[in-house]
């Protein structure tokens, strides 16, 4: 496999992840081109989440090479994190804040100016069909609405790369069928 600077969103070569003596990811190589939709499929325990956590810089690689948006995730994690959007497998919303507040607080992590954050939040509320829930406290939302908010929140910084770990878990059938 050959790496072409600027052509790949993700480049993994001989990627390995160990937790003590347990090998979760064993010497895999793959490349994801910019603009490509790429999925990792496999049974529970196959290492999909471990791979996602390495890509987003939450878990260091044990061996191999991993470039995300042409940067080594090990040495440039902060820069990479600013350019990606992440939807975790688990719900990690702030349950005491409103839907809108969750978006605005998350925008602060990317240091978006207040007016830009507000504009992006309004766009996301509309896109995710959550405008009528903007003032609702997250803890009062259904699981499907929480999942839509989590997906929308990952878009707040207009990411160049979107990482989705189990993206349809908890998503209601209406959202799965809506043409967006």
C-alpha cells in the first residue's frame, strides 16, 4: 500500500493495538480516500472501536503508522481533533443542558466565535429536525432524539472527516429513512 500525501483522509499501515498481553487490533493496513465513505464491519470484539479510538487520538497505537488528514495522530493529535467530528458509540451529551446549549458548549471546544457557533447550531437544529426541541433539556429527550443531537453535534465544526462508531445505535426509524 502506498501513501499519497493529500489523497487520503486516513492511512493505516501495520496498525496494531495491544492492551497488555491482549491484541485487539493485529497488523492491519487500509487507506480511506478523501470524500470516501468507509465502514468497518465485524462482530463484537473485532477491534472496530479500538481502531476508531486510535484514529481520533483517544488511544495510542502500539505499533504501525497512522496518518489522519496527512498528520501523524501520535504527534499531532490536537490539530487532528480540531479537524474531525466524532460520534461515539455511547451517549455523551450533557443531560442537564438544553439541546441548544449542548451544541453551543460543544462549539466552544473548537473555539468557534459566539455568533458562528449560534449560526451553526441553528443550521444543525434544522438539518437534524430538532428545531422544536432546542429548549428541551436533553435528559427529557427520547433515545432517538438524543442520537440525532449527538450526530448533529459532531458537525458543529464543519469537520473534514467524520468518525461514526455504531452510528445507528438508538436512532429512530424516522431518522434512518429521512432523506437528508
